[in-house]
C-alpha cells in the first residue's frame, strides 16, 4: 500500500508543479505569461526533484513513470507483481495533478477564450513543434533513452542529494531535446493530464489532440526499453 501511495502522490506533485508552469506561462492574466523555455525546464527539473523526495519518503521506488517501471521489470530490476499497482497509481496521480491545476487556474482558463489566446492542451500535455510523426517519435525515444540510461547509473535515486541530481538531469534533457516535442519521457505524464483535459469542465478548452498521443506513449516506452536492455547487456559483459 505504501508503494501505491508513493507512486500516486509523487506524480501528483510532479504534475501540479509542472503543469502549473504550463498554465502560468500561457493563460491570460497570469503574471508569468510568456515565461522562457529555460524557466519552464528549470521548473520541471525541480518538480521531479520534489516528486521523487515525496514518493521515496512514502515508501515507493519513485519510478513515477510506466516506461521506467515496465522496462525495469522486463530486465529483472523490479518485481512484476508490483507493476500493475505502480502503473495504475502513476496514471491516477498524474490525472489528480492535472485536476488540481484546472481548479487553481479556473479564472484564467475562463478569461482565455481560445487556443490562439493560450487556452490549449499544451498546458497539460506535450506536442510537436514541427508535425512529423516519425521524427516526433524518434525525439521521444532518444530523449528517454538518455534519461533512463543515466537514471540506471544513479543507484537508489531517492536518497540524499540524488533527487536534486535527477532534477538537474531533467532540466538538461529538456534543454537539449525538449524543444522538438516537449520531452514527455513518461506516458503517465502525458496521458493522465490529456485525459483530464478531455473530461474535466475546463472553460474554453480546445482540442485534446489524441491523434498525437501515441508518440508520448510509445516513444518513452521504446527509449526506456533500449536503455535498460543496453545497461543489462553491458553489465553482463563486464562480469
């Protein structure tokens, strides 16, 4: 039960803080409207830092990410019996985080009348800067591959200053790779908020763009599996 709670609250914290900067930098009347990409990536980095601290403290491994959970389980780094509870909690936590932001910024959503003014699904989810499905997919594969490969070499990343190091990693991943697709890295981070945007009564909301959603679902999964598989192979060759 502790693991489920940690994997629920961790993504909730992550998405509250991460989507919060998305709303603040896009919606009318926000003091932070027009915030820079550096500001946004720094916020996401700190969001993952605090989310990992919270999830670890509540008893989970702080995966926060179905791509991490599934790839770790596939290569024997995590028990399969815990996969379903972890992934369920991750998606529910991400949805809850998005719902909190929908409430917090409700007057700003109401004041922002359409997508051209900033009321769009990109506040909650990722999307392509240039619409090219194959390269959008590859962008997510590459970014997640680098992220998980480094993650695997941090050891227990819930302890000491490692969550801060993980936050710095997210920030640099965002600045190096995020400009193409918004660096989802995490299916729950995209699909939970996208579903929230679809079903919640958010004023003046636009299209949820589910036609793009396969990219942040399968790109991170492929990238995580490639990284974990490579790490497993390299370590086996070193024995």
